[in-house]
C-alpha cells in the first residue's frame, strides 16, 4: 500500500477556511516568502528576514494544530 505524506501546508489548506484573517495572513506570508526566494540572486542570498520566517513558522504550527483538531472532531 502506497502512502502519501502530506505536508503541514496541505493539511492546513484542505481543512481550514481560507477566508479567516489567520489564513489570509498565512497565505500572504507564504506568497511573500516565495517572491523573495524567487528574487534571490543565488541559493546563498539572505533574502528573507528572519522575523518573516519566524512569524510564518509560528502561524503555520498554530493553524496545523487547529486543522488536526478539526479533522479529529469530524472523524468522531
């Protein structure tokens, strides 16, 4: 049996309402980080402020926990 490992972002996006302020911020941060990475000169370019990465990681973990809780509640 082949299993697919889902990323946290996949679980978040498929479970939570994309129109909540938290989700809008998460999507905005994700897009901003992606744009900064695309504009980097090379792989060693420090193009993303650490504060932006930290905010994204903290928000992602909070949303992931909410998504897991919602999935668990729906399963019961």
